[in-house]
C-alpha cells in the first residue's frame, strides 16, 4: 500500500491535458451547470517548472477569481502562484501528519489580509481505479467567523481537493449570492486515467430547475429562520391553507417532504453542515425557494 501511494505521488501534479469538472451551483436558483479546469501548458515562473491551468468559468464565491492559475509540485506538496502577495503559496502538503496544518494568506473585502489554516483532521486511504491513494481529511479555518469559522473537505493526490481545486473561501460560501462549487464530478489525465465521483449523470450535466418556478411567476411570501441555523428552522406563511414543503441538498436531491398549515418547524440538526434548499408550495402551485445554510 505504501509503495503504491508513493508511486502515485511521484506523478507530476496537473500534467498537460489534465481536466477537472466541478458542479456549478447558483445561490439564487436551483440550476446546475459545470465548470472545467484544464492544464494547458508548461510555464516557467521564478525558476519553477509550472503548469498553467485555464478555467472555463470563474467562481465568484471564491478567493480565486482569475481565469488562469499557475501551479507546481515538489516534495509531496503542491504550490500555487498568488499575485496578491507576489509569491508561491502552499496549496496542499501530503507530508503533514494528523493534527498538523499549513497556512495560506488571502485577501478579501471582509478582512484584509486573512489567514486560512488547513488542519489535517485525519489520514485515511481510498481505492480509485485500482489504485490505493492517501486521503487527507481536512478542515479550513479562517479568522473571520461571522458565517462559521471552518469548513471541511478531503484532498487526494493527484486529484486535489474534492470540493474545489482552489478551495479558498474567505468566508462560508452560503453568505455569497453568486455561483459556487458543488463538488468534484470528474477528473482525468493520461497517467491516472478517467475517474467519475458519480455526483452527476455526466461530467458536463446541466439542469434548469424549472419545476420549482411558479406557474404564474409569483413568489410565495414566507417567513423563515434563523438562517444560518444549527438545526431547527421556524417557517411561517400568511394564509391558513395547506402547504407542501420539500428539503433538498445542494445538488437538488430530495431529502424529505411534508405538509403543514400556516406554520411549522423543520429540524435539520441530524443532517451534515452545508447548503440546503427549502421549497414551499401552496395549493395553487405558487412556490418559495429559499437557500438555507446549516452550521
């Protein structure tokens, strides 16, 4: 197992032709699209042999809003060029042991600058394409904590972070009203092969959530909170009629349904932290679709 892992980590990170496909979620709707990152050419930066990565789209709910990225790998770590600080920073470090960490400086409008501390919570292995790979189960901690001070993910070499390749959110993504990553769909390169996580029907799957739109283009008035929440959400409507309620995850998958009159409490304390959608519909087909964040 150790030999296999070390052999794979000897592979260059982001070889030319490598492609990542991520789900693209939209904060204002339930639409689903995809974004692609591709390693397109070699480049030399400050004496480092690097790869130039090109994005098909830019995530606005991210600290990395450029259309290109520059990365290189060395000594079981991956580094990226940060033009804000005019230097390379460590993106991943596979030498870090459990409870260890590395730090990344960022700039954003809420706290300028800030530091993201990437903590290795545990180290496990997984088998992908008959290869046994090392998994860093990590949490990202920021000093700005208005929307939650940390978020979790997993990092696997040579794929990278499964939430987003550059998983550097200056604050919890639920506070952002634009597009954000819904997780890795596919990865491929000529050495590793093709891998699909199975979270979407295909790497380029898109979905227009027209089924939740009102047949009269009206929005149902609903009082809902708290948001963010740690568990119980109080929901109140203005008319004493029958309402249908649906809870969906951030990929649009139905988790639970129910019915109520005028008001109800929705308990999501048993579900993992993250983004959810609450869809409420009255007996005339008029709906309200609200994004909720559990912390």
